[in-house]
C-alpha cells in the first residue's frame, strides 16, 4: 500500500485548539504525522492509500470549519 504525503495551506487557524480539531479528525481517518507552521500557514500529513484518496482528507478538514487548499501530494514510500 502507498504512503502519501499531502501538503496543504490552511486558513482560519487561530490557536492550538484549532490545530487539535484538525488533528483529531485526521487521526480518526488514520492519517499520521500532522505538522503545521503558523508562520507560513502550511500543514502536512501522511495517509495510506492512493493520491486520489486525498479528497476524503480535504473534505474532512473543511467540515471542521477551516479553509484548506491542496499545495502538493506525492507518494512518499511504497509498502509491501
């Protein structure tokens, strides 16, 4: 199975609580290593699947009430 890295621009993030909301929903979807930079407002995380599955994660972030725009995605590692 593929491990995909998704890099996104997030808007509406004001505090650590906002990030916790996003982290919780991504964890429920089995995403890993959510990271965010307040200065650039860019976040990234990994998920197992195909690049086409990214829409599930983007919609989940939107449902938490924050803006999200995909910047890039790519297969990081191929697992057996």
